[in-house]
C-alpha cells in the first residue's frame, strides 16, 4: 500500500472513531482523533505540494 492510500484510509478510520467519540461524549478520544486527522492531512498536503517526495528508513 502506498503512503497516500494509507493516509486516506487512516483519515477515514479516524473520522469514524471521532464520530463515535462525539456520540459517546468522549472529548479526549475526539481530541486525539482530530489531532491525528490533522497530522495526516498535513502530510498529504506536503506530498501534493511536492515537499515530500520519498521516505527513507533510518536506523
């Protein structure tokens, strides 16, 4: 799976989790999901802008 597909899947999953947290009035889970969604969106934006072109593994 490529990074862009992974990020889209993560955003979809976290959005579902955030909606459940809102229904359950679980503000800490909602905050956590929202933060992760924003992080994934930020990475996607950087990929679209060409700022991120490859990933390398560091040891």
